[in-house]
């Protein structure tokens, strides 16, 4: 991932800020409260929405923004072979791909989900990968051994095994509960066997009773069979008479019904004749409907073709814009291979001139310092000699001509004046020499013009070399991009040819006005068509109604003849009531006896069924007990399986944690070796997850605060790279937020310069800090300050013009001490 630009409108304390980022090392510098961390929050909010923001949605808005003003963050970044631009507000979001004018996703949820899929990381994984701050560097140091292991497992995704293990344990608890329930509900085997024996005994008794009742039922049925034929004949005669009466009533009812049906059919025939006249008028009005339908179908197809043409034209315009952009980028990179050679040669020449200039500067500066020191030494010596001579003269004057010589204790006498003159001459000579060396020192105090010119030349060569190095990196990146651009251009040219052919194949001629007119006319005629359809259905019933009328006439005549016939037959049937009652009494007595025997048989059968049901229940209980026993065995087997799974998950998590430490140590060691020029070649995590730094293969028992910060930094970078590799993303972006910790100025500048060595690993490094001295060691500076008058953050951007070596030498006071010189070499 590589961030190109970020724009904030009314976001936190940023009223309107535009931040443009490039490859290399960028410093975002400003005092506390100037809005530096807000930039990180805006990046996260643009990608992941409100879940990545502090506070509520309304707290995001700039406090001094006008009412109803919008909150908006636009983030332009590259991921893989594509360039994305996401624009997010409080209630809206759009995502654009490769500069297209139409977004590929809209809406807060849709944009967030699509970006998370493209990045391949959740919000927490994204923060644990690309972002590193001072709090994150010290978080492991404040943890105990078990907490460190859990922290690493969580950020690397191993803790998902713990979730699976919890599911296994939940299932095992359910199995234990079910085993306990089945064990308590399992019937006693001896009680089930006793129940089964009792049921079988009761069934044998019920079968004997049923056989006796069935014999009595057979005897009663034989007695009933003697009287039943006569009673049946009498019943048939009586039934015949009753049937004739019923049949006569039915025939009379049928005659009445047929008469009513005939009247109904006559009425429907009159309605059909009226409908025929109305249908004729409607047929004339709806005659054009078939042609209009055919024309409507053709217009519908043309409208669909026209919509497809517009969609293809939109796609072609977007594709042409992409092709123009690709050709423009290709044109700017065609000369990259030649330019690479030119820049490489120019850089070698500038570096040679820089080395020569530095040698001349060091020689002249050494001569100048030597002259200064010589003048100062001579001046101090002359001053001491002058003071000594003055004291001798003052002592001599105080003694006078009669005084004793302070050296030999003899009287001065005539030697007084020559000695005094000699002292005056010496004093005058020393004074003259002292003034000379004083003037000489004042002459040597300002820096010689030759040294100033050489220093300026060295600065110029160093600046040119740094600019050429950055230019060479960009040219090499352009060379690497040429093949990709040519391939993309070929693919999109093919797509444009296909789109053009598809557009040419789509027919034209769509008339929206005719389409609307025809649609309205169809809507007007469709109700009349439906009415005509109904009338046609009614008219089509005329032949059937005429046939029904004729059929009803015939059926009515037949029904009247049937009524007369039944009346005659009912008069001919005669049955004696006394004979009927006698036969009825005998039949009822035989029937009652037979029924009593049948009831006894039913009771015996019921008892037999109850006994059979009891035996079946006992057998079911035995079968259920056997099934429960089998289920209990299965559950116990399943429980043992989940016990094994629980142990296996514990062993797997322990094994992953064991393999995680060597992998993290290897990655962190590679970072540490690069950041220290191989001084510390190895970093290990022991079984307590403590950090051990090795120097020449030997563990250091004590490390300084700066070394501890550096070790925490490389461990954090190793964790980030492992997460990125597991997400399938290139780890090309690194954002460091206030990571200097306890580092002093010299080590701080050294770390900034050393971060340049990670350019092959991290194409884009963003360093956020409040320390002003860092600005001289980065490729470009973004300065943030807080405007008290307007209550907002202000952003200033510029490229850095000084190299890390110069910043370090100035911090050390000119030539620098021996330690300062070592820091400069390490930074270079």
C-alpha cells in the first residue's frame, strides 16, 4: 500500500487541509495538539468508517465549522496495480478505481466492506501492521510472560484456535449433561423383564376368555338366522312402499327443478342475443390492437438495445480515459532506461567531487585551527612574561638605588639605572609582541573565506548527491513500471476494440415519443379488449344454451311420466301391520340376544387388545432401553473424542507459540542488523518472551534505554510483517508515531538516517513527531501548527534540503567529537 494524498474538510481541528505524500522518508512535525495524530485517525476513518474514529459521529465535526457544513475525508492510495480514491462523509461514502469518474461502490457499509476485502485485513490487523507508536513499542515490556504470549498469539491470529477449543469444550459439556441425563433415565433391566412376563401372562388369559365369548356369539347368531329371512321379507315390502314414496317425492321435486332450469335458460338466451350486438361494435374498435402489439414489441427491443448502447458507450469512455492515462504515463517513462544511466554517471561524478571537496575542507580547517591555537599560545606566554617583568620593575623601583638586589642581595648602586632601562626595554618589546599576536588572533577569529567557500561547495555537492539519489530511485521505479504499463495498455486496447465492435452491432432507430404514444393507446384499448373477450365467451354459449333448452323440454316430459308411474305403483303395494309387528318382536328378541353375546365378545376382545397393548408396551420399553443403551455408548465415545480434540488444540496452540518465537526472532534480527550496520546481528525471544540482544553472538546482559527502544521497534516491525504476509499484502508502508522514546538527539538523528536503509523494504515511511531537530534528516517535511485565532490546524509542506550528516555535525558543534563522527558515518 502507498498513500498519495489526504484531504480533510471540517475533520477534528482540520478545517481544510491537503497533505500530499511521496515515496521515501516523510516527517510530519508539529507541537502537541497541532493535529498530527488526527492525520492517522483520518486515514483509518476513510478506510474503515466510524469504527476507527474516537468518540461519536458528531464529535468528528470541526467545532468552528458553519452550521450544516459537511465533514469529508478523501484518501488517494495505491494498492497492487490499482489506484483508489475513497471519499467519506458522516452519512455517505464513495470509492473510485484508477481515476474513473463513476464510483465502483457507494454507501458507508458497501465501501467499508469492499475496502476490507481489497486490503485483506480487518481494522485491528491493519493497525497492527502499518501503524507503530510509542505505546505499542512498550506494550510487551509491561506484560508478564503469559500475557506476552497471549498478546503475540492474538495479533498473529493464533487465538482463533482458542475459540475453536471453546466450542469443543462447550460441546463436551453438552455431551456430559446428555450422558448424565440418559444414565438417570435408563430403565432398570430387572423391572423391564418382570413387566414383560406379566404382560405375556395376561395375554394368555384374555385369549381364553375371548374364545368362550365367541362360541356364545355363534349360537345366538344361529337363532337369529332362523327368524331373520321372514323379517327381511317383511322389511323389504315395507321398505319398498317407503322407497316408492320417497322416489315419488324425488320425481316431483325433479319435475319442479327442471321447470325452473328451463326458465333460466330462456333468460340467458335473451342476454346472449343482446351481447352479440354489443360485441360487433367492440370488434370494430379493437381491430388495430394486433398490429399495435407487434409494433410495441419491436419498440421494446429497440429500447433495450438503446440502453445497452449507452452502457457500452459509458464503458468505452472510461476505457479511453484509462488508455489516455496509460499512454501518458508510458510516454513519461519511455526514456527511463537511458535516463537511469545518465543519472548514475552524474551521481558518481557528484560523489567524487564531494569527496575531493571534503578532503580540501578538512586540510584548510586543520591549518586554520592550528594557526589559531599557535597565536593564542604565544599570546598567553607573552602576557605571563609581561606580568613577570612588570612585577620585577615594580619591586626594583620600590627598593631604589640603595636597595638590595632581590636576586643576589647586593646593593644595586650604579647598576640600578641600567637594570631599570633593561626592564623597560624588555617590557616594551613584550608589549609590542603581545599586541601583534592579539591582532593576529583577531584576524584568525572569522572563518577564512576559502573555508567558507569550500563548506558551501560541500553543502551544494551533498544536496545535489541526495537529489540525484532520489531521482535515481524514481527513475529505477519507472523502469520497473514500463513492462506493466505496456501489458495494461495492450489488454485495454483489446477491450476497446471489442467494445467498439459490440457498439457497431447494436441497431438504432428507437423513437421514445412513438413508444410513449403507443403505450398510452394500448392502455386505452386493453379494457375494451377484455370486455370483448368476456362478451365473446358469453356469445359462444348460444349453441349450448339452445341444446340445453331442447334437452330440458325432453327431460321435463319424461319427469312428468315418471311421477304418474310412481303414484300408480305406490297404490298397488299393501302390507299387514299386525304381521309386521309380530315379526318385528321376534326379530328384536333374537337380535338382543345376539347383541349381548357380541358385547361380551367385544369386552373380551378389548381385554385381549389391552393385554396385547401391554405386551407391546413392555416390548417397546425393552427396545427403548436397548436404544438408550446404544445412544449412551455413542455419547460416551463422542465425549472421549472431544476430550482428545481439547488436548489436541492445547498441544497445537503450544506448538504454534513455540514456532512463532524463532520466526519472529529471525525477522527482528534482519531488521536489527540493517538498522545497526551489523553491530547487533541477532535478536532472540526466550521462553519467557523476553528480548535478548546479541553482539557478536554473545547476549548483552544490560542494554541502554535507546537500545531497548530500538529492539522494541524491530520486534514491532517483525510482528507487522508477519501479519502482512498472512494477509497476502506487500508490507510497503510504515507509519511511526512518536517512537523515539528515550533516545538522545544524536541517536535520534542516527535512527532517522538509518531508516533510509529500509527503503528496499518500505517504499514509503511516514514519521510523526514533535521533535523539531528531526526535520533535517528526512526527504520532505510536513509541518503542522495550531492557529489560535481560527482554532484550526495549518499544514505546510516542503522538501528537506539538508542531509542527516550535516544535521548531526551541527548538533555536535562544528568539527564534532569522536563519537559524533562515528554517528555521521553510521548515518551515511
